[in-house]
């Protein structure tokens, strides 16, 4: 059984790396989304203050607050878009997870059968079936870290 675990180890390590990357992307997206909603709330309150100032004939103050509210909304839009992009990147990374899980299971089954054919059944794949190659492991894994939150420039 140690041979089976050893055969599956590179795929399990790769799986952990991909899952970590997905979690980091989702965590950053959640943070940015909450920041965007907070800015939207501040923008709404600032706009309401501007409306009250305008009705009280404080036109300069109303204009300044309305411009500030627009800036807050624009910044919220940028944060919301970054959160969306991070979520989409996490979804793309998640597509690889079943491949790593399947490769680990197949590697363990193959090694287990090779070392102990009397108790371990052969790999459950028909001889004529198309079997794609395993996913990459080691340094070839495409599991990037999410971009830094600050500065806000998109990479």
C-alpha cells in the first residue's frame, strides 16, 4: 500500500497546490467584493447628503459631495470588476481539480495492482479505451497566486 500512496503523491501535492491557489483567488475576490459594496453604501449616503445640501441651497457643498459620490461609485466598480476577474480565474483553476483527483486514484490503483496483483484488482480501464495522459506535476503546475491587492493596477 505504500507503493500506491507513493505513486499518488505527486498528483496529491499538485492538487493541494491548485486548491490553495483557488482558495487564495476566492478569498481576495470576497474581500474586494465586500470593499466594493462598502464603497457603494458610502457613495449612496454621500449622494443623499448632496441632495439635502442642494435643497438647503448649499450648491458648492452639494456639487463637491456629488462628485465625491461619483468617485466612490467608480472605485466600487473597479473593485467589483477585479473581484469578478478573480472569481473567473478561480473557476478556471477549479477545472483542473478532477483531473488531479483521477490521476492520483489511477496511479494508486496501478501501483497497488503492480505490487500486489492477488489482492488489488487491475486498473478499471478497458484496453481499447482512450486514456488521456495525466496532468502536469512538479514545476509545470499552472496554479498562480492571485495578483497583489495593492496597488490597484491590473496586471
